[in-house]
């Protein structure tokens, strides 16, 4: 089945699709869901340090608890995408799962962090791994329909980018807030130990994320799908045929060349970044402050928060502007090239005794991840139009699931690779003094790995061809076909 569309001139083209400018209230409601969606991984990234620095989990086990749940998460994502694409409900295809998944994710997050060092390392490892599987299952029930909801909220090429920019702007505040959990966790005046802090803070994170994540399920407009004749039946008797349809849809979606480029580029940028994401805390504490988290004070939190604020007030407006002036592909390449400057500067700006220098790379560094999902989610919505033209079906759920399947599957390996890097350089997060070369090895990985991933992603996207003109032509053909079918 072809995945390319040839744009041919017409002597009497039908009128273009309306802009479909979304009310700001709808964008904000969707964005609040993104804040809940972002708070879970942002908080988890901070809390995961407690497993090593507070509960004494060896780096290899730490890598495994990163790896296994995310592999499971990646496996069930396409299944949840198929289910939400074919759900008949008076509330639409997405809302019921968003609400149920948000509640279950919040409760399982709370349970997951009820760890105590008195239970022993292996007990905590098994307990955390099992509860992580439950948490990631619930998060998929929420996230797959939530992402698909964003793809179908507008049919306008640039309005999609503006929607994603608003949602990413709101969601980015998770990365402003969560670094301060480091300060709370290691403040002896508040908590007697890091594990005690994690047990308590997890309750507030779980409840807060749930309240934010359910907002789109109540306030974003979603038409009823009760009478949609194009949906597959999800009855138990159709399990076999639905599995066949699922695998067929997976194959067709990933055969879409523009979509495949989006997945590959995201995999490279996001997952090489996540290989080294936790290393910033270790570099600040062990390289700049002699291995004592207390001496590091609030500097790790400021590092994370300032980077997120740069994304909110510099990157997202700049990327949205570039996208509307030079196109989405060019905006992606420019933003990723800027991020390479930031990664390079980190080598020179993590200086013992001069912690303020580490803020210099942040405005450049923030363009990498800050612009990635705004552009990629907007471009995925364009790809869904191309798929509809070629197949006649709207499959936002399966496209969103496959996209995030690539992200999460890579993230699983990123977590495992983080543990392997620490093991290879003989880094011990619980030691006050590191062996010779350990910190240097961590710092080299922190700079080199994301630069290599970013350069490869730029190469992948260089020939991406679903431009604004082509997307508008695709949309016009879809509307023309619907008008003929209606007539």
C-alpha cells in the first residue's frame, strides 16, 4: 500500500479546509493534561536517584528497573492505541480511558514508592519492579488516548503546532517544579532519610498528577462514537480478527515513510538524552561539590528549573515562530543544531567552585528536547491525514502508540545503558570519593552521547518531504472525497 502522495495541479481545486482555530480554553484544558502526563516521568527521574543514593541499589539493578517496565510499556502501547481507535462511547473514543488511566496511574505511583531499606535490596528491587509494571500499564491506558486526542483536535497545519506549543508550555512546568524534589528529599530538617521523603512525596505527586491528567477527560470536546460504523468491534469474539487488524495496522503505519523518519529522529534525540539525564545530578554533586548532596544545596534544582524555564519562554516561542516561517522540518533541524552548542558547552561549564557557569549552556541545550515534541507531535498529526487519504481510516491512536512505542522502547535501553555506563567507569553514587577516571567518564558520556544522537537525527530528517503545501493538498483531497461520498 502506498504511503506517498503526489501533489498534482488542479484547474478547479475545491476550497481549502478552514483554519479550525481552537478556543484557548480547549488548548489549556489539553495542556493541563500534559502537565500531569509530564509530572509522572519528571518526578520519576528525580525519585529514581533515591534507589541508588538512598536505598543502596547497585547500578546494574538500577538499570534493570529502568529497562523491564519500559519494555512492557512499549509492548502494550500499540494494543491500547488500537483499543482507543475503535471504542464506541457516548463520550468519544478517548475520554473514558483518560479518566480511568489517570486515576490508576496515580494510585500505583503512590504504592510503587512505599519502599523501606529495612526490607533489603532484593526485596525492594522485586517490589519496585512489579509495581512499576502496574504503574506503566495504567499510564499507557491514560497516555495512548490522550496523545491521540491531541492529533485529532485540529485539521489545520499550523494550528496543530500552536496546540502542541501551548500543551508543551504548560507541561514544561513539570520540569521546573520537579528538580526541587531533590532539595526536599535531601533536607534533613524535613525528612530523616531520602527513602522517607520518597514515600511521602509520592503521595502528593500521585494525587496531584491524577487531578491534572483527568482534566482533558472532562473538558476537551470529543464527539460521540456510538454510531461510528467504521470502527472495529471490540467484543471478545473478535479477539483473533482484531489482533490481525492490529498487526496489519502496525505494519501499514510503520511503512509510512514520513512517519518512520519522525520515529527514528525522536528515538535518537530523546533516548541519547535520557541515557545521560540522571548524570547531571551526579556531576553536580560528585564533580562540583565533592560527593556530598548537602553541600550541593539547591544547585541541582536550579539547573533543572532554569533549563525548563528557558524552554517555556525562549524555545517554544522561537520554535513555533520558526515553524510558521520556514516550515516544521527546518525548525527541527535548526533547533537541534542549537542544542549541540549547549551539549558542547557543558564540558567547559561544569567547574568546581563556579556552579553558576553551568547556566550558560542551558538556553542552547533547551532547544533539543524543548522543541522536539512540539514539532514531532504536530508532524505526526499531518501524517495521520496522509494515512487517512491512503487507507480511509483515522488511526490517531495507533500512530500515537507506535510513536511512543519507539520512544519508550528506546527509553528502556537508555535506562539500562545508563547503568552500564556507570558500571563501566566504576562510578559509585554512594561513595564520597570516586575512583580515578569515573567522573571524567560520566562527563564524556554526558557530552558525547547526545551530540552523536542529535547529528544522526538531523541526517534522518534531512529529506523529510511532508511539507505545508503537500499537507494542505492531502487535506483538500480528503475533504473532496468526503464531499463526493456525502453527495
